[in-house]
C-alpha cells in the first residue's frame, strides 16, 4: 500500500473507519463506483468531512487503481447539523413563531397551534396582532417593539386570545430580532409559553399567605404590605390617608347563643358590606376575630377636608353595618365601634397607626358603642365644630346673615373710582365669622354656588340704586367669581338673567377671575367670556403674577384689566425682586393694551412707587378698610369725583374677606373664589 494511502486510513474517524473500509472493499471487488461521506480526525481533535467519489480499475498485477476526487464538505455538514438542531428546537414544547422584517408570519410550530388553537395555514401571511387580547393598549406594544429594535430582544408577560371561544390567557413571551451581516433585521422569532397554570398556582399560594380564608379579604400581613407604599405615596404627593379600625359590638354573644357557624356567616356579610362602602383603590382587611381595618388613600391635602372625607366614609359604614342581617332563618342586628386616625407620609410607622386606630376604637366603645371616634380628641372637636358650622351656613342665606362690605379704590389724585366688595357673615351667636372659616367650607359643600349668585344679585341691585344718584351713577362694580361657579354650564344664562332683572347697563359690571380659574379650562372660559363681553360686561384678572397664565393665554382672553397681587406690593419699596416684578407687570399690561390696578397698598412709599412707574389705581388700607355700605357712601360725599367716563375703567368688586390681612396663598391653595385681602 502506498504510504500516503496508509496515512489516510489512520486519520479516518474511528466511528467511520469500519464502514469506510467495507465500502472500499465492496467497490473494488465489484468494480462499481465508490461514493462515500466520512470524517477525518486529526491529532488536535479537529474533524473535517469528506465526500469521496471514485471508480476502481483492476490492473494486470491484480491491484486496484482508483480514479476520482475528494471534496471537503465540512461546512455543509455543519449547516445540516445546525438545521437539524434548529428543526428539533422549533418543534419543542414552547410555541414558536417566525415573521419577516415586516412582522408577517412565515412559520409556526405545533406547540403554537396547541397553545393558540390556530393552525399554520390560518396564521401564515398575517400579522401577530391577530392574537392580541385587547388588555394591553397601543402604547404597550409601541414600547415593546421599540425595545426589540433597540436591544434586539424583549421578554415579559402578555395576555393573548385563543381562537376557540376567544379565551384570554397569560403567556410568557420572548421576541428576538434576527439580523444579517449588515446589521439589518431580516426576521423576528417569538417563543411563547402558556403560564395559565403557573399563575393560578401562584395566585393560590398568595391567597393562602395574604388573604383571610373566611371572608376573602386581605389579612394583617397584606394590610401592612399595602400600608408601606401608601405611606410613601402620601409623602410624595402630599395627600393624607386614614385607617378605620372596626370592631363588632357584642360579637361574642352571637357565637355563644347561635353558634360559630352563624358568627362566621355574619363576618362574611360584614366583609361584603364594608367592601361596598369604599372605593376600589381602598383596602378592607380582616385582622382576625371580629376586627376589620379599612385603609383610605388619596384624601385631601388639607387636614379639615381629609377629616371630613374620613368621617363621611365612617358614617357610611356605620349606617351600612346597622342594617339588619338575615343569618339563615335568624334576623340579627349588629353594630360596630369605629376608631379612625389620619396619616401623612412617614410621620408614623405602620404599627403606630394601627395602635392609634385601635385606641380610638376603644374610645368609641367607651362612649357607648356604635359610634366613630378619631384618635386625636382635638380632631373630634374640630369635626363637631365643622359640622355645626356647616349647619349654620346652610341657614345663613335664608336668614339674610350675609352682608357686603366695600373697600375704596382710588386714583393717584386721591379720587375714589370705585370699591371692591367683600362678603361678611354676621352670625347671631358666633358674631363675625372669618371668611377663612366659612368660604373653604362653602366650596367643599357646594354652597358657594348660591352664595356666589347672592353676591352677584346684590351687587347688581346696588348698581341700580347708584344709577339714580348723580354722585354714584358713574361707579362700576365687578364680582369675583369662583371657579366652581364660573364653570357651571348655565353661568352665562344666570348672569344675563340677573342683569336684565335689575335692568342695569352691563358695562357697569366687571367679573374678576383668577389665573387658576382661567387656565383650568381655557376653551370654556373664552366662550363664556366672549358671550358676556358682547353685551358689555368687562373682565379683569385678579392676583396676577401668582398663577401660571402665559402671554399666549392673555392674548386670547377679552381681559380689560390686570390686578397686581398684594404679595408683590407689600415689599415693593424694600425688595428689589418685587419691584422688578411689579414694573414688569405694569409694562406688560400697557403693551397688551390692558389697564392695571394694585391691591394691598398700605403706605405712601408703596403708592408713590406705583405712581412713578405707571400704575394709576390703588386699593388698600392706606385709603380705607372694607366698610359697610353706609360708611362707604358717606365717604363718597367728602371726596371729589372724576368725570364718570374716566371712572368707569377702574372700579372693581369681589367678595369674601375679613377686614384683617390674610395670605393670598390661601386662595390659591383652597381653590376659593373669595378674595382674601
């Protein structure tokens, strides 16, 4: 044997050697073509595949001469192996789907059909969106595909819909982008696993760990878990929350007389009633026995309003749980004792809050049961006072307890050009009630609507009276309108009715709006302003500079006058920043063709500064405090008046303040329409 031929036999792969020799021998004996694929194995453990194709020739000496060629087919064999592996993987238990770059389905496997119910011929050529359940919105899919294209893959849980019955099911989905040598996406490959059973198992385990088996409510562990993020959310958004600790009165007597089965039934019915009393985002939990806890989140930022909201829910629970129960054949009456505490961020720990609510609950029991008590006794006193004040406020209009006071507005030459009117509540027992006490309450209860109409009606009636007097017929009044009142659908109609009923010239009335009111719904505001502007009613913007109005908004609105907020006027002579702000407002108003007035003017240096920089009209204690109508009219007799046409531009009216100073921030925070001066 030739030496080279012998060497070839030594490197044939051991697993192929026997078949290799047998095929050569058979071909040589029969003088038939030899075609064979086999492997060579080298010393470095590398392997290559050869394809042999030869014809044997018998020589005279009996030896065999081979005529043919060998071809290296290593790459083809590797490709075949990879294809086989890919085919095996493709037909795995995971559903698989392949699309082109346009997300058109090219191929699916049998597992895909088993999961979705769709056969290959039903989906090939279509878009995978046909599987969507509708539970995820367009933004979800947009973000998902953006992530795939940015990173090459996306993995997560998704809800899809099966073909048969339209059943929605959860699946774990992985999408991979396939790119060519140039980095261009050619295909997308998706693998999916039905995780319905897995999620059901997880949910079952979670229910055992976190839910009360009798009522199905969250247990103590889950309540504490939910309290922690609730405290964090309260801290981040500044909104208060509350815990209500509820214990059933004399529950032990029920177990002792009718048995524990009836006791369990009552607990289940109580759980249902508690759940019906709160919002979906609130939590009702059973701590054990006959003890329940309700967690309320997202309450008002203001303590009094948050207290009122909590009390309203507590009273609703009291009423609901006081209704009779039917325990199989037994009519049964049960009452609860409820303790409540507010939380604000991380001021208290979870354990402290539960303890406070528990203590308040025992205070409720000590007071005779079937009642609601707050942890802080002062809070309870304030709630009682608020309830009493609300009851009195509802009587104030019908008993004519409100009065309007007038504060002069003057020009730089000391001539009175009008007045701002502010509401007063003269209570028969309480005396003069501060607007800071009753205006926010009127806003919360909706009583601000009839109060606002009363102010508008009273102001127009006064205009009518002044029209008959030569000394006052030039005066023009403007009413400060609350956001809640202005955005009522029939506000324009109500205003027109009042104007016509009093038969006054509409241009004697100006409506004062805050920046916040205007930008809350600027389209609605513009429509209503133009409707009233067409008949002559004029508008001005109150507390300008404290809100968020823009020049573009001012250009759209039929505003006649800007009112510089007193917070800028107060330190105008000593604070350079306030001085610059005031000068800027005055210049901007002039450039926009708007009139300007400054409020809160208390000193001569303030007035002098304003006059020097082009502000012609002022209001403040320098010229007079808010006063009853009789005193204001008396003041008019001793002050010279300008020509009526000149005066019409500057007089304003709003309502709501005491004669004492209050921060204008109160108005912004409470959303009140009432001017606190």
